[in-house]
């Protein structure tokens, strides 16, 4: 009987190793996004001025950011019009780079909360339109910053140009074993949707401001701003370019 258990254990272990190898090396889709992120963010938009911002303030910090996020490329731009400011952050992962679950943890619920912010509002799978064009479902959150003020955020985690939908977590992102248990349904959801192909082509797009995002979306004067982001695939029926 002991031999039977040993043999079954060896078979199970071999199966798990095979699964890991398959996911790690053979599960990816062809690359479709071939542009530079900087080029997808226009330098001139009616009434808005663009300022490129570094991802960090030192080479050491930048190396740390790159190591944690493991992105293929990323960009951060501040757009200003009068007293309005919006910050746009984009990160891109080529196929085979990072799993959907790993990219999914790098959102304000995790990165910002762990940096000392407090989540004050959160909505999932929001639907809205700009200039009569429907946006792909996005995530919304409001976060109290350690330095003061409320940062309003909308973000998309696009997998193969389509939104990766998030599910409600009452307390946001938590570290340790409790956090892993809380996120287990999300991991299961990813495998149900993507199967073994977990390292798809992905993009994370975050737009933040110190005033209500819905106000920003509803203002007709801001339609050119969001239309300029079409290459990122944030509108229904559009893909990356």
C-alpha cells in the first residue's frame, strides 16, 4: 500500500511539474501591440499640456519599480488644462512575460494601499461613455493619500485587449496568508477564463485626478482628451494599435 501511495504521489508531482512547465514556457499569444507607449499618448490635445514624468526619482528606485512590475515598457504623463490635472500611467507586458494574476495585483488596491493610502470608495465593472462612445468596463476607486487629498482613479487591466474583470474584496488587498486566501477566487477565475494560457499580452491603464472622474468623463470639453487615448483600446470595439 505504501508503494501505491508513493507511485501516486510521484505521478501527481510529475503532473504538477508538467503543468508548471506548460504554463511557463508554452502558454502565450502572439504579440499585437508593437508601438511605443510614449507615442500612444499624444503631445498635443486641444487645451491640454503634456508633461512626461519619471516612474521614480532615482535610478535605484526605477530598478526597483521595474523589478517589481517586470513590465516590458511603461510611461507616465501629466496632462494639465487650467487648474485641472490628470495623471496617466500605462504599463505593458508582452506575451509570455507575466501571469494575469501577477499583473492584477499591481493596482491601487494593492500598491497604493500598501504605500499608506486608504481606500474610501470602490466600484467594479463600471460602464460609461465619452462623446457618445462607450468605454470598456473599468474599475473605479477613491483613495485618501498619506500627504492629504482624495485621489480618484479609474483603471483598466486589459488582457489581449479585453478587460480583466475584478471581483469585490471588502477590505481591499491584504498581504500574507489571509490575503492569498481572499484572492483565491480571483486566481480560480483567471484559470477558468484563460486556462493554461496565463501569460497573455497585457496592458494596465490608470487615470487619476484630485476631483471626481465622472465629472471629467461627463464634460464634453474633455472628449478630445479621451479620444486621443484610442490607441490604448479603452473604447468598446477597439484594440491596441
